[in-house]
């Protein structure tokens, strides 16, 4: 007697439903993707009870005919592909022909649809995979799919669903990603009668981000736009202040499809290694456009995972696009005309009733002003005009500063920013703030510097400021192979393994560019030069960590090695910078402030902490009841 059973149609559909329809969010994803593929420009998603009780997706797409309705709920029935050859270059979000059939097998479904050329629409009801006859009905152009009593015929699946609020949150997350994937489509999400969000569908990414991710992300979004090897990368990366402890806000889209990719995630994080705080992950919305033939989306029924014909071009495209965007220091400025005629940013923080002083966090992407005019390293959005933005677009990156480091800063701290350059008051004018000359007031807690600048008070973290100044100077010196070093009368002896010795020999030029000099002697390395500002223990620890990583990952591409050396530099700059709590004379601290004003693009330390923030005079006066 045979032990092989040929499963009946109903059982096979239930198994397929388990692969495709994991939870209500899976149903919403498939239905909305069908709407987008149908050319819809307006989509409304409604759910009740977390999507278990009811899901309704309404669109204004091309619609279906009476003949198509009973076919669309059959397994492997689709309008997206026709032959196996079409799988080599999939250009639509859907293509498997399983979603509607799987959903219909575990729910009660009603589909109402009308094509623009048809005088009337048509409807069909499906109960756990069994269809009723198609009927005529009056309805607008487009399609409405209503799903109710999800998994009611599969109690074993239903008991694994979470609470309604949890399922609703999962649906909301899916809708957010779908809204961002198609910014030219207006998507509205309604949960239990409450509209959670609605996008404009005007094609503007920033407006979509504002509606979906909120004011703060939209305000701090720096645009990314680059093409490498035929792969175009667009979108935006947010301020390091919005970095998160997980990768939940790393959102990637390939040809309009939301995906998860370790390749893209790795490229993004390596490009921002000196931009985001340690152990945290950036907030980014990136869109990759490439030929469909080089990416395989037919990997998993959820279509969240993809495979590339080659990972390297994808990695390079993302890395260079993000790196170029964040090194320019540019920040988008949206300044619509206000009712009273003043140009303001729609993303300014909103205070409650005007009683609290307004503390505005510095942005890492404040626009660099036109030369020769000097602006402060913080300013309000309404102080930025179109000419400054245009000048900033063509301004050089920070890695090529045009102002020499201060002699007072270098000498007083004993750690020169650049030994080849010194600040000369006779040759350089005092950098001015937005209201004219600034005035150093003093220091609090041996850490925070206070500067009066017109009608604002700037509060500066001296360690973060000096650390970033050192980092940029060291980085520029490394790129020019002119890193600042100190010779050692007695070398530091470091025992090394065979692999580490080989790495020290192979990457000697790169290591010397970071400020090290060394010699080999049978199983040990004698360090004869170390980066300026490091004591023996710090210099040895940093050298050993770099050597170990090079020994392990030395065969990595140049991008990875560059990331390693930049990471080493911000360790050097952090350890060599003045510390909070250090005692420094007034002249040295004034020189540090002068240096910051000479470099308006500096707003964050290499670890992503802010350098300063501002308090307006009016806010202080409100605190004391003077207004």
C-alpha cells in the first residue's frame, strides 16, 4: 500500500497560505503591491481588529473585467508574467500569482472592480477558496478588496497571532514602507476608524518622510544622489542624533520594492563609520535603481530577500553615494512662504505655549555659506537664503579646510592640529557670527564654553569641538600622507604573530599615513613614531588593534581599509583631544572658539555627539518673565 498522499486542492491552498500569508500585515502588503502594479495613484488601507476582523484596500487603478475576477483568485494566476523567461527581469512588485489565492483560502473575501472603459463594475465573493458567481455592481473606477474573518477556518494559525494592537502596528509598519516606496502614490492608512497617516503622493520624498516618519526625520534628512556602475542611489540619510540602537530605520528599496539586504546595510554603515555614534545605526531611506536582470527577487515568498548577480557593484554604489552626500555637509532647505510673508521652514520644532526657552539642536548638515562671508557654525533656517544654498552646493568638502588651525589651541593643549600651519591674527580676520563679533563669556564645569553672539548664547562642548577639529586635520594629513607624528627616543616593543607581521609589512604605507613609524625585528615590531598626542599605552593599544584587524580583514577592498583607518583616526583624535574637566587657560579656549567659527561646517564630533547648541535671548527673557 502506498504511503504517498496526493493532497487535495483545499489542503494545498492552506499550505500555500501558510507560506504567503503569515499575518494580516502580509495580506495588506500583497494587496497594496497589486494596487501599485495596477497603476493606482490613490490607495486607502482600512483595518479593524488589527486586520483580523477586516482589511479593505481601495485603489483607483486599472481595474479588472468580469472574466478576470474568477481567475485572479486561482493559484499561479497573474497578469505580471507569462513565461519563465520573464523571471529573469521582473519589473513589477507582484509576479507569483499566489497572494490572492492564499488569502482567499483562509478568509472571506469580496472583490469589486471596474475598468474605466466599462459602463459598470463587477463583484465576486470568495468563502474560504470557494467562489460565487460574478455579478454586476455600481462602483467607481479601480478595485476594492475586502478581507474578513482572517484564519477563522484555520484555528491553529489564528491562535499564533498577537494582540490586535500588535498586529495593527505590523500593518502600519508595512504601510509606511509601501508609502515610502512609491512617493508618487497617495496612501492613506486607517485603523479602527482613526486615520494614522496619509501621504500627498506628489513625488516629493521629504513630504512622504514627513507624513510617515515624522517632523524630526524629515527636518534632518540630507539628500543622497549618486550613480556608480550603472546603479543609481537616491534618498536621504538623517542626522546622527537620530541614530538608533538597531537597524529598524535602515530602509532600502530596489526598483520600488522594500527589501532587506546585508550588503546595502554594510555599505551604509561603513560610509558613516565616522559619522554615527559607536554601537548605533543610522536612519536612512535609500532607493536603488538597477536593471532587473541583475537582481533576483524570486528568492522567498515574502519577497523581502533578494540576491544580486554581484554584490560588489551594489556595495560600491551605496558607499560612494552616501559618503559623498554626508561629506559635503549639505542640508535640504524647504522654506515655503508663510502667511505673514516671512520665509520659514515647515520643520521647525513647535514649542507648547511659548513659556519654555527654545533649545534647538545643531544639525550636522547646516548649509555652508558662500565665501568670503563667514557664518557661525549654528544658525536658524530663516537666516539661510537661496544664494547661500547655491554656494554651498559647490563648496569643497570639509576634508580640505581653508583656514589654518589656531596657534593658541595647538600650543596650549600641547597637541598640534597641524604642525605645518599656525594661526596669525595679522593675516586672518576674526571670524564673525551672524550678528557681528562674538564674545567669549567663560566656562562652566571645566567642560562647557559660553559665547555671546548678538541675540544668542552658544554653549560649546570643548572636548567634542577639539576632537572634531583634530579628526579633520588628521584625516586631511593622512590623505596627504603628512600625518603629525612624534619621534620616540625609546621605541615601543610589540610582539606580533606571523599574520600580524605580514600585515604590518603589507600595509606599512597605510599605517605610516596614520602617524606611525616602525621597524621589524624577528617576531616583534619596534614602534619608532606615534601619532601626536597619544601616550605609550594608547599608542600601543591603537597600533595592535589596527594590526589585528588588518591581519584578519586585510584582503578586504580599499573601502573597508579606508574605514578602518578613519576609525583609527577618530580614536586618535578622541584620546588626544582635551577632556571635559581639564583646566585650560582663557586664551586657549578663546582660540578654540575662534577655530570653530572659522569652520562653520563643524557641528558634530566623530562619534556623532553635538558640538554646541544655542539659546536665543528672547527665550532666556521669557524664562525670567521679561517679555
